[in-house]
């Protein structure tokens, strides 16, 4: 395979994580005490681990390359053709294609289609070589090491919550309806146990188990002793997995099909019965190098390679069948050869299948946008809130409806919108560090746990990777997760869960799987008295270049609520993944121009006004100051307040400004940018992020791409981390810098 991932048990690669839906095994001797394979294992009936379900999408025994020398043998009766130059070549025998109901052949066809990027490949449709099957609940995974494990934990937690009476999110959804005994199976390689993401997943599963919350997850470690060329120290993997608190350990020889089957059934039955996490450690072999260009003779001795070939599970199984009298060696070789030639025929067929040939074909499933349906969903929510759900809404707010509370701050508006969102979306859950009992560091989630209970509003352990992993799994299960990342700077150690996992799910499954979520992140700078880089992070470039990710930045209270409603509706309708970036410094801001003017507060809209005040994704807001004819200021977040203040100063000088609040950093409101820029012919971009990789670069690029012929200038933060205290003013955009930038632009 091109990147060689599946060949190496030492790396995670494209091994699928799967929620297995088969019925519980029939054996009655499932162990209740500590269970390992050190002692005799309990004989099992049908594999509770769903061995067939997990393995079929990844290939069949016939598709494997692990038959050693036998793989090169000719089938019985193969013809011999003679080329014109006299060289003899093996001819393809007269074999029919497999029967249409031959599941093994169809699985091999799926694998081959992935290898040649066929548009007819059933899960990714030619976008990537991943394994997955929606009908078998085999979730495709990417090539990032161990990145699927946090999602597996989140899916396990969500399945258990749904099993105990939790409710799914509303809106259109093709998510699987999970049976009550479903468990999650997720595989990884031995070298992955050293990865921080794997450690996070194991720790989270054990943490919740220790806390008394059940997570029915079976981790399967395929241990061939190698991570490409780096050896796992003898005994390290077993010692590491055994030491994980709260996770039951099972082990077996993965090259012995009968033993692996028996112990897998035992492990899965234990997880299914106890609803607790376990790990199945399978010792395996690696046949051939990690990838096509990997010459394993550079780091493995001939004796080691030969020893692995001798343990080839295909040959070991053949020997067992012969010894047990089920078949003769000749019969098995004939079947092997027949299958081999059938696979070759399939390979020749899929080579000619169509490939993706246009940009539209490639990105069609990346992040579909259906704004009309989202608008309708918001309107329907308003109808419910004002009609049949009005009583429940009044009760949830304790009789103090937010629209009757007077002008609210940004934080208060988000809090009210979260409550309304949870009322309208029964499957919504708010979670993160300190969001429940404390109500958030800034009080944004205050009171939500009291209103909706600990099952829907809960504190997590302090690990951002696990928080996003929980959200990924919950979204796949059919819930609508609203995780919180306490500070933007804390997101960076977990961003692959957004980039490599959340944003790619629809893309790599053609929409068969979704992980909708709205990730709330407190961020940006300008906090007073609580500063420094880790609490004043203005780095958003890492989010803006994630394809399909929606980034919302509400500056004002009257934008925050409708934008949050839009993100929730987009998650429910389109399976969208949104980052709701909340400017910390504006959370409790009340005034705009003078102390006590209250002009940064806003009334909370009553449900009857939600539809009219709906904010579509990718639409800006424009403020006219003075004549609004001389200058266009394009900004967002804290820049909106500073720009409005600067525009007021300029208005006193006879300069009229249009202040454009982008509101959405991805997708940028390009049409609004072009329209407002063209209205004045002078554009000042006020970007509180950094000059390099900042939002301003995207705005200027949009102007250039559209053929804008006016003048433009940027005022942006320096390429620096945000320092502590007054020093921060030296690297951040200021109101004075905006005013001077405007004057300089107008003087050209």
C-alpha cells in the first residue's frame, strides 16, 4: 500500500475503530474477576468482539500477502504463454469471478478500490485509503497515530449514556441507532502506546471507570514489536497496558487464530457484561516492510524475518486445519491459489474504475452547507420555544426569561443561548474543565447544571485531547456535544482532534458518519489583570486553515445568541463542526464610549424575533459612523469595539466610516467584504491576531482575488506572544493605532 500503514502493527495506520452491534455471546462462563490470558481462558461461543464485522472491511485472508513463499506459487492448471521473444510467462487461468454474495471477495474489492483511489470505493469514495463500512458501523480512521482512541472513549461514554435513557440530538441524522448492548472496539499498534494521544485515551477511560462511570470500550493492541524500524523493548507493551488503572487486561497469541478468537470473545463478553474498558493485547508478526520503500533488511536480521514468516498466521491456520483433518494440504493450496487469482481479477477490474476528476467531486462531502435548512431550523426552534415548549422554557429559566431581564453582557447572552439550545436540542451536552459546579472560569455556564442535570452538563478531567475526543464520540453516537476549551492557548496541544479527526469525518466517509459539535473556546487578548500568553492567546491561524471548519467570533451580545443558535442548527442539520471563539475581554464589558453608557449591552431577543434576527454562517455586520462614506474598517472580536471608538474620533474630524464586523473567520464573509470595501475605496483592516498568518492576510487576499482597485492598509498585532502586564500594549493593536492608520490611509 502507498503509505504502508496497515502492514505495520507498530503504528495505528488505517485500522478502524468500530462500535460492534452483534448480540451478546451465549457462553455462561464469562469471568467476573480479574481476567488475563496468563491462566486458562474461558471457552467462548460466537465472538462477542465481532471479529467478522471488524475484519471484513479491512480485507480477507485471501487478500493478505502473508503466505510467504506460497504467495508466489502458480495455481493448479495455470497455463503458460510464450511471448514473441521466447520468454515464458504465467498465464491467467480460466477462473470465474467470485459470486455476488461472496462477502470475502467484496471486502477485498473494497480494499483494492481504496488502494487505487477508485471513486466507487464505498467509504471515502477515492478521497483516501481508509477502511470503513457504515452498514457494519466500522468508522474510518486517518493515519495520525492513535488519534482514533479518544473518539472511541467518547463513543463508549455516549453509548452508555444513551443506553441509560439519554436522548439523541434532533434534526436530520443518518447516525446508527445503537442497540443497548453495543460496545466499542478500537485497534492500534504497539508503538502507539507511547503516543500522548493514546495515553490520554487510556487515562480518560481509567479516570471515568475510577469515578464510577461506565465506558464499554475494548482496545485492541496489535503488537508486532516494531514501530517502522524502532523496536518496542521486550515486555514494555505488556507492562504498559497492564499498568493502566481501570482497564482490564487480556492477552493472546495473535498468530493463533483459535486462541485469538477465544480470548477476543472472552474480552468482549467481559466489556459487554460489565460496561467497563478492557484491552486485548495480541502479539503478532509483520510480514515484509512497513511500506513499499521500507527495506527491513536494514534493521532486521534474516533470522528474525524467517522467524516471523514461520509464524505467519495463514500458514499456522493451514497447519492446524490439516492436523485436525478438516482439509488436506493440496486442498488448501488449491483454494489459496484460486482466491489469489480471483483477487488479481478484481484488482484488474478496479484499476479501470473512475477516479475523482474535478474539485467539486473532491470537496462535495467536505462540509456541505444548507443555509435555507439551517434558517428553517432556527425558525422552528423559535416556534417551539414560543409555543408548545414555552412552559418548559419558563420553568428552566426559573420564571426569569432572559428577554425580560434587561440588557445583557456577552457572557450572559451566551449563557442564555446555551440554555435555549439545550432546551431545543435534547441530545445537546455541555462539558469541559470547570463548566459544571463552578459554572466556568468566567461564569458563562453558570446555572446550567442545576437546570439540566449532571448527565448533560458535566466537568471533565483536565485534558483538552480527551475533551475533544469525548465530543467526537458523542457526535458519532447521535448527540450534539458542546465542549468547552478553557483557553485558546490550551487548544494547541489537542488541535489534531479537530484537524485530523472532527473535520475529516464527513470527507472520509462521504457523509455516512458525522461528528457534529460546537466547540466553545475562550480566547483572544486584552484581559485586564489576568494576562500572559496562556490566557491571552491571539493565534487562530491553526484553525483557519482547517478545511470545512466553521469559526465564529461574536463581539456583541446581540450577535452572540443568534450566532450560537446558527452553529447549533448547523451541527444538527449538516453535521457541521464549529469553533465558537469568545473574546474573553468582552465577556463582561458594558460600556462603549464612556463609563456608564451601557452601549455594549444588548437585549436578549424573545423567540418570536429569532427568525428575523438569524445570522447566517459567513455574513458580516456593518455599522455606519458619521457619513460612512470615507473609510471602510474591517475587523472582528475586540477590534470591533476599538474600531467603533476610533470611528467616533474620526467622525469628530469629519471622516465617515463603515465598521465591518466579520463575525465569521471561516468561511470569511467575502461578498460583504467586497461590497463594503467598494463603497468607499479605502480599506483599513484591523486584525488583533498576528501579522503573519493573521486574519488580515485572508481579508487582503479576498480583496485582491476579487479585483478590488482601491487602497488598503493593515493594522495588526506583532508577531509575538502576548506578554504579561502593560508590556502587552506594545504588541497588540490599540485604538490609537487604528486612528493613526486611518489617517495615514486617507492621506495617500
